């Protein structure tokens, strides 16, 4: 949650649209960092988890190495092995990283190994 929240609030800074997250007019960062009510943001749930929002966001310098942008490119959910396994069970899809490269071809029915006549 903290990683995703940081990513969202720091995204305008990473995109070089503003110098500080609270400068971005369409961000809830202003509400969190300046205490200003914007009429949209319900701050209490996140402030209970992260009371020092400025410390959570840091200076944003490490955002380029942040995990969330990397996860965007792989198309798989982020979480513990147990979390991903539970998602696989619920969706019936393989979500864990598999071996790279082409998948082995499955033989068509009736095209297994043929026996030589003796």
C-alpha cells in the first residue's frame, strides 16, 4: 500500500511536471501535505496508516528505482507468493513468472511417439 501510494503521489514529480507533489493541482498530495481540504479526499484512513506524510514521500529521488513502475511493464500482480497463489486459484490463470522463452509444443492427439514395427 505504501509503495503504491508513494508512486501515485510522486508520479507528477517523476514526470517532471512539478518540483513537489503538492504543486500538482489534480493530486490529493496537497490535501495530505498542506492540510487543505479539497472536497474529494478522505484523508483519515491514509493518515492513520501514515501520519507523517512528508516522511513517507521523502524527496522522491529513488522513484526511478521504485518497484511499481517496474511492475507496470510485466503485467503481473505484485505481492507475496501466497497472495499471488491465491489470485491464481481465484482466477484460474497463471500469474507467477514462468520460465522465459517459447513454450514446449504439446503433441496433438494421436501424434505421440510411434513404435517401429518389428
